[in-house]
């Protein structure tokens, strides 16, 4: 099992990142981030890579088309059920593209980026673009802040001991055993993303700013649900189609859960520190994020989110540049004495689940009393 690496202030910096080492180590100051930004920009790592994304999108769409063709060839048979696995993998790739488009990583053209995200989020996945952007932007602005980050608000899971107060019945049971139940619960994530998006679309105070936005979002969501249902029923019996859809959405949920789970859970929480709200951009993003080391397969499987520190520091940085920026970011943090956390694939889940288990301890103690 891989162990986490937290670089101390004395860690050596690669020569390529030497200019960043001269940055003054003023806690919370904007000057901590500025030299790193200047270095990364000078290396062209903020330049867009539309060709790279175009190839990836084309391959993914071809993969989805191949699954549909295989469904047509196999016909109404339970042997078609294993195709839910590759379809879940391709669906997760679509989610990653939608995520990157929302951060303007793919293109500087806002209209093109919006269309790409609408196609991949609303049409291919049935997930509201506006809902996701609103929620995700708030997360990026205040990661791991219990009062400001919607991703750590008390819901099915809780992330701090005081959030367990008053949780009884089913919610109490889930909290007591949330570490063990985490992966089973992620099977619902694919469906939950759709439900939350539709609910936000219908809400009067939802994130859609104009009636036109609401109509576009709603029309594409309807097209997704109608097309998805018609596609499965065209090749499978109603029962087979239902089982296929359930398995597909469960696998998609687990995949997305595996990509999101280790990024922040168990890391620093600004709300726990008296000066947390005054942390500068560099400290706010680095101290709350965890990277996962691995191979090109890890990068592909996690959609680049394994470079969580770099992604949070530079949200608009194209995915293939995140690994290239890592040496400079790591060296800059070492020069400033800011811990930079990186761990192995398996150990990242051990840390995240260990934190969830620790949070549920008070309720387990009450139940045992």
C-alpha cells in the first residue's frame, strides 16, 4: 500500500521551477501565488489544447457508438448486460469532458465551451449544466469549508463530528457506518446527479438565469431521457432494458465516486482555523487538496482529477498540462514551506475512508452505550 508524501520545506526543487523559489513566504498573501502563475504561464501551460480534446471526444463518441452497435447485434439477450461496463466508462469520459468544458479548459470561445458542456452533460448524461457549474464553482472558491463548500455540506455523508449531532434513524445508521457504506452509496451517484439537476431546473430560485437557459437545459434533458429509453427498448426487452439501465448507472456512479472521493476528504478545513478565511489562493487550494500518483492509466481513469492540487490552482489549465505543471507547483510549495500532499491510488481511499470512519465514531459510541 502506497504511503502519502507530504513535502517539507526543505524538499529540493527542480531547476525548471527555480524562479518560483524566490517567492516571499507571506501567509495568505497574493504574492505567494503570483510567481507560480507567472512561471506556469511562461511555460505555455495555460494555453488551450483543442486538438487534444477533439481527438479524445471523437474516440469517446466512437466508443459509445460501438456499444450501441454491439447492442443491436446481440439483440434482446441477457448477454448484452456486460456492455453496461464499457458504456459506464465512456459515460464517465463524457462527464470529464463536461467538467473540463465548464472550466474553459478546452477552448477560450465561451459559446463553443457552453455547447460542448451542454452536449456532454445534458444530452449524453442527463445532468444539468447550470446546476453543476453553480455547485462546482462554489466548491472551487472555498474547498473543504463546511459553511461555504456545498460538497462538504451535511447530507447523506458528513465530514465533521459536529455534523453528526441529532442524526438518528436511517441517517444516524448511515453516518455510523458511512466509511463501509461509501462505495455502495456511490452506486446511486449517477442517478443522484440527474435528480439534483432536474430539481434545480424546476426550482424558482434555481441557477438558470434566463427563461431561454431553462428551455435549452430542459429540452436537452428531455432529449436525453427519451433517447436513452428509446435506445434500450429498441434492442432489449423492457425488463432487460431496466436492468441494463440500473447496472449502467450504478457502475457510472461508482466510477465518478472513485474519481471524486480522495480529492479533499480528510484534508485541511479552513473553517477549523482562525485565519482560514484569510488564506490566499495558494494555501486555500493546496492545503485542502490531495494528489494521487500513478501512471498514464491513472490519469485516464480519474480524468486528470488525480492532479487535484494543480487543477484547483489553475482551473482553466487543460487536462494534459496538469502533470507538466506538477514539478513547478511542488517546488514552489516546498520553497514556501507549504505541505504538498500526494499519495498512492489505494492509500488515497484509505485516508478518505479513514476520515469518514473517524467522523462517525461519536454516533457509534452512543449506539454502543
